[in-house]
C-alpha cells in the first residue's frame, strides 16, 4: 500500500531502530544530494509503450486485412507530413515576429544613440532600450504565468517524455500557444536566450496533439478520429515533431533525426527512422520555401534552410594561401575542446546552484515574484550591454566585402549590421556591433567578419554573455540555450584565433576557430555528440568540418563529464524525473531482479466483486495490478461452496497448462501421424494420464509448498494492511496485468454480471470504447457508487494483458534494465519457475539512486 506522506512512509517501511541511507532518503524525497536540501520528488507517471494484447485488441487484428493495414499506414504518413509542415509554419511565425520586433527596437534605439552622442542625452537612449526590453519580457513572463510548463527550453521535459515519463501539461495546446508566443517576446526583449530550444518543444507538442484531433484546453476541438489512441503511437509522433523542431531551427533534417534518437527515444526501429526523417525534411523545406520567398522574393529558390544558418565558410579566390584548417590545427582544436569542456562544466555548476536557489526561495513564493526576477534580469542585462557598448567598444577598420561573406541568412549585407557608435567613417564599434544586433547577426560577425575584434572586446563579450546567459537560463520565460552557448564559444574561438594570428603570426582562418570554439562550448554545456556534430555540419554546409567538429565535441564531452552532467540532465535531475540512462554500471550486476522488485503486491482476481475493485482503486495509487489466482490444496472443497471462488479456480485450471494437459495436446498431434505405433503409444499414455488425474491433481503436485496451508481468503475481500506475513506472500499464479484506467473504465460502463448468472452474460467492450477517453481516462473518484451493485462480479480476463514481458527472480540487473528500457515498459512482473508472481518492477526501481541504495544494502548483507 502506498503511504500519503513522507513521515507516514517512513513509519510504514521502517521498523523501529532502523535508519535510512542517504540514497534511500533521496528516493523518498526527504533530502537531495549531500547538502540535506529539501527538494521533494514529484510522483511522475510512466508511459506505456508496450501493446496490451487483450481480447478487444485481438478482435481488431482479426478484422484487419492488408487493405486496412495499408490505409492505416497511409494515414500515419499523412500525419507525419502534416506535422512537418505545421512545425515549419510555426518556425516561420516565430522568426518573422522576432525579426520585426528586433528591427523596430534596434533601429529606434540606434537612431537615438546617434543623435544623443552629440547632444549628451545617452540616458534617454538607455531608457528607450529598457522600455522596449522590459515590456517584451513582461509579456513573455505573463505567458509563463498562464502555463508554467512553458518556461525554459522544454528540451529536458521532451527528453523525459521520450524516455517514458509523463510530465504533466508538457504537450498540451495551451503550453504550445504560450511557448510559441512567449519565446518571440523573450528573444526580442534582449535576454540572452535563443528560440531553437522552444522550437523543439513546440514541434513535439504539434506531434503529440495534431494526430489526436482533440484538445483538453479547448473542449470543442474534438473529432471522431479513432487512430493513434495509445502512448506508443503518441511517442512516435512526438519523436517526429521534436526532430522537425531541430530541423526547422538549424536547417538540419538529418541532425534532427539523430537528436530524437540520441537524446530521447528508448525504443527505435527502421520504420520510425524513415518517418522521422521525412517529417524533418518536410519542416525544413516548408520553412525554407516561405523564408526564401519572403526575404528574396524568389518563391521556390530554397536559399534559407533554417532559423539559424552559419553562412558559407569559404576562402576568397584571391588568397591562394588560405585554407579552412590543416592537420596542425587539430592540436589546437583538441585543446579548445578541453577548455570548452571545463567552461561548460563551470556553466552547468553555476546554473545548478541558481536553479536550486530558485526552487527553495523563489518558486514557493507568489507568482509575481518570478515576473520580478525576469524583469530584474532584463534590466541588468540591458544596462550592462549598453554600458559596455558605449564605454568599452573600440573603433576598428571596416573590412571590404568579399565574395564569401557578403550576405547573412536574412539576405542583408554583413557590413550593414555593423554599428559605428562614436566611430568615424570606415570604422565601427566592435562591442556595439556584437551587442546591438540580433544574435544570429552577431554569430555571422564572429564567423565571417574579416575585420578584427580586439581581445578586450572579445573577453568582455564572452564574460558578460557567460554570466548573464547562466543567470537567464531558468527564469520564468521561454528560453533556449543553443544560441547563447554558440555566441560564448564563438567569442572564445575568435579570441584564440586573434592570439594565434597576432601574437604567433600563424596563417589561420579565423572563422574556423570561431566555429570550433562555438562547438567546444556548446558541447561542454549540453554534452551532445552525434546529433550536434551533424547539426553543425549541416548548418555550415561544409563537410570538411566533420572531423574537427567531431573531435572537439568528443573531447569537450569527456572533459565535462569528469565534473558533472549536461545542463539538460541536471535540470531533469532537479525535477526528480526518474530518467533511465542508456545502460547500468557494471557493478550493478551483483544485484538480481528479486533484490530490487516490489514484493508487496496489490492484486485482483480474474472474477472480482465490484466492492473489492472500488476498495482497491480508492486505497492505492498503483497504475497496474497483477491478475492472479491463489494456489490451495483444498480447491475442490471451495468449488462446491462459493460460485465466485469456483469461477476463479476454473479459470486457473483452464489457463495454466499442466503436465497432463500438455501430454494430451502432444497425443492429439501424434495421432495425425500415419504410423500405428505412435497412435498406440499415445492411447496408452493418455489412459495413464486420465487415471492419474482421477487420483490427484498433477498441477497441485507441481505447485505444492513445504509450508502449511495458507489462510483462506475469498476474492471479494480486498487486500488489507492487517495481513500477516504468511498471508502477504501466499503463492499466487500469475495470469496477466490490467491497468487502473481499464478497471475504472469497466466500472463506469457497468461491465459486470450477477452472481447467479454466467460470466458470458457480461457486456463486452470494443477496443474503440476502451481507448475512447485517451489520454485523459476517468478517475475512480469520478465514479458514482450509487449506480453500482457492490455484489456484482467483474470478469477482467478479456481486458487484461495475458502476455506481458516477465523476468525470473534470478535475472541480473543489466538484463532487466535493457529489457525494460529497450521495450519501453511500464511494469515488469517477476515470475518464478512455476508461474507464481513474486514481485513487480517499475521505472522507480531502476533509477540510479535506487540501484545504488540496493547495492549498498547488498554489500552490508554480504
């Protein structure tokens, strides 16, 4: 039985005199880490990717011919294409308004600065910039107040969802609207955030909601669309939507596909790969088509593949000695990877401390406190970038446009984005050029501007962006981390290039070092390898960068992993999400399934009274229940006295194949042989079996225990906390699993039969009726008990899953973990050699903290 509170849980689970280990207390949510911090765990519900092969589902399969199967697959492909197109249009919407708001803001403020530089009214220019930024950020914060899940990038939540954890509200339509609208105001508000992470989250929401044709937020949006009513189908579309979000953000459809594979989905197959890639391509080319037409007025030219494009890295034709990179540069790239990993680890450590502080001191307070924090960050950011641009900027010579760096992704000249604050003609203010531009323009300046940036400017820019981006990530606005990390790393790489060029006189391409610096810092923060490598290659459109980018990302990841986890994993851990890694540690194989399983089971019988089911559902919080029958030595006596017990015993005898029953089956097949000897042998054996069964039940011999007979318990009695240890661990033959949602559905629809009738009179539900309320199934407290007869009996056997995955009690943890994660399971029964269930394993039993605690107990026992 589950306990309601932590103190009650300790009283239930701990005997007097026992103490909890730190890991066990972490599991219970009492403390977190080594500092005894109060960070309570949330009770997250797992998704169920395994199919429930019950009788209604089998009925659907029986009427499913090749024509219907092809129709179903065609509908799936149409939905995948629609998701990709929709994500592309969402990206177009966000990009258009971000560019519009940013252009209006910077044009007005820049004109004010130019006028006030001579009149001495620069504080008025600062006030104008503050008014724009704080208004935009206030609107973004209001959207987060409407839907708190819309805060942040959303990548940790989507990664958790694809890993098999249901985060409340993460894929709702209201979240999508607040996310898409809020991110354009937070980016236009001058915060050091990006729109790429929220694009991934928005794509995942489109993938989750569009195939359902219904909305929880807007009740009237509900169409009769019977397809894709399961967590398995929804997970596939969320994978496709997240990949489409990456593809739209970076113009990298292959990178988006690998992102869904690397960062999220636990279960993968070839068909899903092809659909996800098709969805990513649809999103990329939809966005490319409209952006190219709007910016260049050349519809169908496909010149702008993503929201963030790095431009073309190419040496000028006049410079014959120019090269993008050489083998000698690889040594510097490795060192930059090490530094990037160290800086990323420092960034993650600082942001983790800030996140803990927010959880303890800001989130428990009134919601307007979060808005005030966002406005404070905006004010500090605005004042810092204005002061740095006006006071610390240096006038640098403007480079002459060359063939490879004349245009940005938006179709404007790269030299048109320079700022000449306080500088004469043919010179520009290098600090203002980086700060008083959209972030994409600043990235292009660092990658492609031949004019040099002073080391002081690059150092100050890196330091400000590092500190303010770390402070900003986690405030209550929709915010991404890709672009700020790229800008920090690009400034770091450009600084290294300046040192090598000016101090050491090396002939290098500055843009390459800026790109490698961006990859090193981003890899050190997020710790992605495969997908990030492909994303950066596709964004640069230069395959020759594949080797240096891959080496840099690997070194940055290895260096950062030595100190802490990636930023997304850290925020997942702070939320208490039971995320399953790719594999367990080697030493965990010292444990077996019996060491980590939950032995205290709450179960139901094949035929159970309504009052018992209601009692079980109202007094427990479990989401699945084993369907079992008891093993008794005097079953024949019970069959005579109680019809309910008799029905359960008959079901057990018909479903559990005994040695005698198997022998009869073999004899039936042997009789089909032409040989008369085989038929004679079969007849002799079957006669012997019948005589043996008349004397004693062979199944009971097989299941007989050395203990005394277990106390008698009628199936209309619900499990009780007053059970003795002998009652709690009675031998139970396992027949299948049934979900809480299925039991509630049966009760609400009145699926039961009277005691004086046969179970065949019970109404039958179709598969469509069982899944009609997905994903919000009714709760047991929504049930009107006055409409139910508590003495009625429910036959759950047609609706249970009779063939779930099971493991032996002696199965090693690595095998249990791989089966659970790879197949996307929600519950894993532990069944012994004679078909008796001895425990059950859920996601929480396989988390790293739980396994560490059990391993410590194992060492103490040994």
